């Protein structure tokens, strides 16, 4: 198929980056697989250009190919930076381009940063390698860059290891490293996906400010359409390796030309839950719920940390209660404490369908486990890679319904897979053979097959593309309608909570700072912290 004509970028005569007919192929047992198919685009000097699309669309592979970092791929096409062709450069010459002329920040800084070296040393290494700076001068510049990117106490943090920084601070350190040599082009690959809404807003504002101050161009790779709308000057939409559409941001969102672009824009979570009957009975209640962890202090001492403190919560049958807050606020710890799955020391009173759970031993809890199930954030880690789909989905049946014979168990598994939109033919396959959205459906099937009354959903859609996210949310709503399930829905995505929850709890530092009916709370928040969260999500 022929590539789309390149979209002329606005701005200075002659683009900074000119990509024409970029094609990337990877070797496979069946032959060469084309991951990027004839992509052409330009980025002007000082422009913010975004590539959007779902996972597997070729966004990141395209960006890595610009830097010749796509591994053993076969790459064809033309790439020029400031009029200089990159394809013909030697590897030694490309090392001079990477970091100095084109820099990249990655989605997960914890894996991109070396855990064995302080962040200051990693920034200084870039300066010593590309600029020939002395160790002392490079360290001083690293402190300046950490200060520039908004890390507090840069003189102290320069000696911190990556694990000693928060997620937002690690991303700032990555940005500082990328800016060390004042590159002409910054490639930002999903720079905010793993961050809370307030940290996302800070990182986006930081990139915007730095881009204006330094005058560099930015290539943003993301599937976060609200981020694109408020950050990018122009947008390119990719699907299955091809660039479908390129347009100025406002024009693309207001009048998309390609049906797939319209599908992406329309994939934001939509509120479709059923109103809760006024007489819906209570299923679970927690009073004064807390959870304490103990950490080593000194040689022999221990120090307590209260991750959850004095929380009151109730969940009615058929109700979705959302729990929102930043990382470290205690959301997941509260959920796991309510399910009696936390490794900490619980406190408070907890009842489920009128039965006391606090103080129960493991033997007494075992029969209750069928009635309370969990769906985790990352199904790839939650599903055993050594088990088939039939074994994974049927594992709970073997434990909680041992009276079923093999035939009845398999029939139940096939029926449940059909409920979540998967064919029974997948029984013999393994988790790695499925997409992220399909794996999450398998995880939901594993939990729902036991016909529980309460599901804890811990960030179940945060790792999914917008269209796949919407499909999973629609599946959860359908299951709730059919079976009267109650959900305890934990997330930092406020758009998802607005679409899914009847009531919401807002957590900060282990406490619930505000609670109420979802739409009322979102429309008129009473607490400053809630207003901050909502402002960050809508900015």
C-alpha cells in the first residue's frame, strides 16, 4: 500500500525532522513481519508533534527507528535531522546524535535508569560523554538540571538512587538526563502513563515550559488523547503500522477525517451504570478500618507505619464504590484490608453479609473467598505463564466447587469465557498469546466464574488503550447488571470513576478526606485536595 503524502509542518523553512517512507520489519518464523508501513511525517523547529494510536500500532517502533534503536529490525526509508541524512551514518556517528541531537525519555523510568548508580552520576555521564565535561563540571550541571526540572533539594537528590525517588521525581530525573546536552528533538514515549493525575499535570506543564524555554521540538508518543489535546500542535494517528491521518490538533479533534480517529476520540469512558435501588441491602461494612505495617528501625527496633487509618466504608449489593487518590494514599491497602488479604496488621470492625470477618482465622475465611474475588492491575503478572487458559479460569472451581466433574467444569469455563467475549477455542492457549485487553478479560473470567458477590477491581484498566479500556468497562457493567455484582473500584483515573461508580471515596495519606455520590462530588467537591485532583484530570 502506498504511504500517505507527508503533511507539511508549519514554522521555519525546512523541517527539523523529515521522515519519508519509513518501513520497519522484524524477522519471524513465518517471514518478515511489517511493524511500520511507509510512514512519512515532518516536525518543525520548536513544534510539539504527537503520534497516537493503540498498543501495537507502531508508534514506539517508529521513534526507536529514528535513533536506530529498533534492534535487529530491517529499516528502510529516509530520515533526516536538520537536513542531515541519518540512514547513512555509522554507529559511531549515531552515538553522537543520540542524546546530543535527539534525546529520549521513556514510559517507565525505573527500568530506564540504572539502579546501581545515583541519578546525578547518570546525568553527568551524558555530559562527560557528549560534551567532554569534567566530572566536577558535569556534577554541577546535573544539579542545575535537577533544579530546572523541579526536583526539590537538588544538591541532596543528585546523590539519590532511582529507588529513593518517587515516580514523578524519577520521571523528572529522566527529563533532566535527556536535556543535558540541549537536544534539538526530544522524543517522549508515554511519559505520563504510569503517573497519578496531579503528577501527570506537573510533568506535562514541565515539558511545555522547557520546550518553550529551550526551543526544542518534541515528538510525543502516547495513547492519552486528553494529554495530546492540551499539549501537541499537530497529531498523527497510527494504526497497524500505518499513518492514517495528520492534522493540527484542534482540527483533528473537531473534524477527524478517518473513521478510526473518530473511534479513538469517542472511546472515552461513558457512564452507563444502572441507578442503585434505594432499598438495595448492605453487603459489606467496615468501621474504623486501619492497616499497620512495621519497618526496621536501627539495629533492633521496629517502627510502625499506618497505611490506612480509621476508615468507614459500606458497599451495597449491586453498587460500585470507587476509591481514588494518588499513589501512596492507601487505596490498594484499604481494598486488600477489606478483603482480608493485606500483609499488614488490620484493625477495626468488618462485616460481610452480616457476618464478622475481623478476627476470623484462615479456616473460617476460606468459604468466604468464593464470594469475594480480586482483579488486579496487570494481568500479565497476575496470570501464571505456565498454565493454560482452561487451568487458570478453572482453578477456583477445582478449589471451591470440587463436586463438579471434568466435563461440567470445562462447560462452565467455556460459558464464562463466552460471557467475557472470548471463544472456547482458547482453552489450550497461554497468557502470552493474548493482547492486554484479552488477558484482562481472562482475569475477569477467572474471578467471575465463582459467581462472587463482591469484586475488588484494582486499577483494572490503567494499562489498557482507550478503546480497549472502554470495552472492558462495558463488560464489567454488563456483568454487574446480569449478576448483581458489587464492585470496589480502585483507580487514579477520574474519568473511569465518573463513568463507573455510584459513590466515591477520596483518599489521602491513608485517610478518607471526602466521600459522596459520584456525580455530586465531582460537580461540587468540598475538599481542596479533591478539587486539586479534579483540576489536574480536566486540565
